[in-house]
C-alpha cells in the first residue's frame, strides 16, 4: 500500500491529504441512509482523510445535513470542511444574488452544525459574471471571510474560461475542476492548472473516475460517446486492456490523477455512495502498480505517469 502524501492547497496553507472525500452521493437517500453516510464519513477520517467536500445542492440539500451529523461529537475538529454556495434546490436556476447567497450560507452553516467553514466555493454558475457583480455572491463571501466565518474562497465549475475569469479577480484561493483530468481527458493541464499555479491558487480535481466510466465495471460506450462527442470513446478499450491483464482500471485511474501536474498544490476528490465504495476507491488510490504496467499502458494509449 502507498501512503497518501500531505499536500499544500495553494496560498490557503491548508495541509490536506492528497485524497479528499466528496459527499455528493452520500446525500442521495436512494443510495445511502443517514447511518451509512455518517459511518462512511467517519471511516474515511479514521483512515486518514482530512478534507471533506459537500455542497448545498448535493442530495437535494441532504448532503450538508448528513455531513453535519457525521462531524458532530468532536469529529469537526479533525478535518478541513468545504461547501458551496448558489446551488441549493430552492434555486433551480442558481442564485448568486446577495439575498440568495446570504440565505444559502446561513442554511449551510446551520445544516453543517458549524460556525466556521474552511472554504466555500461559488458553485456551478451558468454565466461567470452574476456571482462576481458588485454586492453579489463574491462580495458576500469576502464579507464572511473578513468576519472569520469562512477561511477561503473559490469556485467550482467545469468551464476553463470561468476558472480563468475567477482567478483573475485575485480573490479566488481555490479552483475546483471536474472531469477534465482523467485517463480520458487531461485538458485542464493546459489551461487552469498552469494559471492556478502561477497565481498560487489551490487546485481540486474531481469526477476523476469519469462519472463511473473508470470505476471498474464495464463502461457504457454509448454513454461515453454522448458525453464526449468531440472524440472517440476510450474508456472501453482501456477497460478491455486492463481486463486482459488482470488489472483494475480504477487503480490506474486513481493513481494517474494523484500524479497530476499540480506541483504539490492540489488534491483529488472522490465521491463514494457508501463504505464499500469508499474502501474500493481508497484501496485503488493506495495500490502498488508495477512500472511496466504503466509503460505498457502508455505505449497503448499515450497516457501514463
């Protein structure tokens, strides 16, 4: 087993482990009970995970409540806690107005049962300007940061040009990207990662298993084709290559993203639905993979570490 290293998250000076726990699926009542979600979070902490990520919009607003339950009774002090603003189900079209942002923050802190959150991200704006307008979401976050309620501010969105615009404000301590640094796509390595490193913003890479395409089961080629119309599907050939060699593609997927070119200034998030999934992905993240496996994989697909 390979130990998880401690990383630096940009200028925040937070010191999380390289792997953080995303709690989107833990908020889904169809996939986990309250008890299972709490147990999963606490098991992750016991195994060394010290960065917990949630959002107002996850699980219909249920994720924050469950994370709050899990971090009660003294567990809060063991982790860095991150949530997101603007995506609560109350606002189906997202709301980054002053009023909406204040409501969202107050609700999140109440659900999380905390007076302080280490980082809060602007979550998935459809357009980048509304949360950055004077008096709107970013200004509200800065006010809460000044009051000592929030440690750090960032943005979580897929569009790379939104990352750039957010970083250029000079106020974003963290940028969360998803789906764009995996075995299937490394496009963020040419855009957001270099800019974030230049500005010393922390980098968080999420959806690193490609929305399940790299999770281990045989991937759905048609699903990948629909999701990535700009390129030929790659997940199934990779999965088949691994199956023929007795390798779990999830091991390669996790090890690959943990070696992303963030220069020690970023972490990886993964989001299990229960303790079983947590254990599987944790084992993949800490697995020993022979160098010749990577050499052969890179020769076949042009991707390696």
